C-alpha cells in the first residue's frame, strides 16, 4: 500500500512537487508520466527515503515518512529493503556474476547464510528467465537481461514495493515485451520455484513511454507543474 498526502518538495526556489496526493493498492501497477524535469524521479526517491521532502507524509510498505523527521540508519535500511528501487543506470557490480549480484544484499544487510541466499537467488533468476545465465557477469548480458538481474536483486531484499526508473527506455521491442511480461508477473505474485509463493508487489514505474500503462494494465499518475493527476 502507498499513500501520499500533501507532498511538497522544492530545490531552492524551484517547486518540484506541489501538494501531491496519491494512493496505490497492494499488487497494483502505476506508471508515472510527465515532461522531463517535472519531478518523476524525485517522487520515486522520496518514496524510499533517498530524498527528504519539505512538507507532507508518505506511507509505504508499512513505513511512515514525515517531513522534518529523519529516520535512523537502521530504519532506512529496513525501508529500502521493503521498498526496492531499480535505477535507470541499474548499478550492477561489474566484477560479480548475476547470482552474486543478487545474493550480495541479503548476505550483507540481512545476514542470510550463503547457501540460503544462493538458493533464493537461483529461484529469482529462474523467475526472471535467467536460470542459465547465473554465472554471467553484467558485460556478458544484454540490456534486457541486466534489467532482469536488477529486478531479481531488488526482490531478493524482500521488497513489497518496487520502484523502477525508466525500465524499458533502452530496450528494443522484443526485450521490452519480455520485461513487461515480467513486471506483470511480479505485480500479481508469480510463483518462484524453490522459493515458495511470492506475494503481490506494488510497482511504481517512471516512464516517458505513454503506451506502457496500457500494456501493463496500469494506472497512470501524470505529473505537471508539480501537481499530480491520477487516472
């Protein structure tokens, strides 16, 4: 569940978010559209505590963020495990294999044993269609495959909400369709072999592609001049 109330964010004198109100139910998919520089990525960063905001409140993944209050480092770690983010640049570790990229956060942040982390990682890589590429490093993967590894890595942290910044922008049509199918599977809780039944996950996707909402059966949040209209 995501609930945003009266969210304001400015950078100096430039108002980016001007009283944004929005809600998203568990398991729903929302696309965030609007012109470049309108605050789409800033909204994502506010949702998982990467960006402080000036006024308002955010309830997301069982956490509450209020303007003017700074969560502790432990609270932020738990928030960002529950509210995962897939950046446009992906930020995969180039020297690590796909499976090692996925296991790193559970082992370091949640102290999951190596064996358990690897079992979960292989189940997630199977979910995203990369079971045969577990040993491959990012340079050996296509753009769409790297995108899938980044999604698996976010899910490995136990994300209940997944924020994605332009997940299809650099993909050709065939890869784009594959990522769209994966996002629908993730949102409705696709089963993970060896990992039990996944729970539905709320997806918030920043995109310049206005047709993406239709392909995903998603709601749309349109940002313009700091204001949001939901459709």
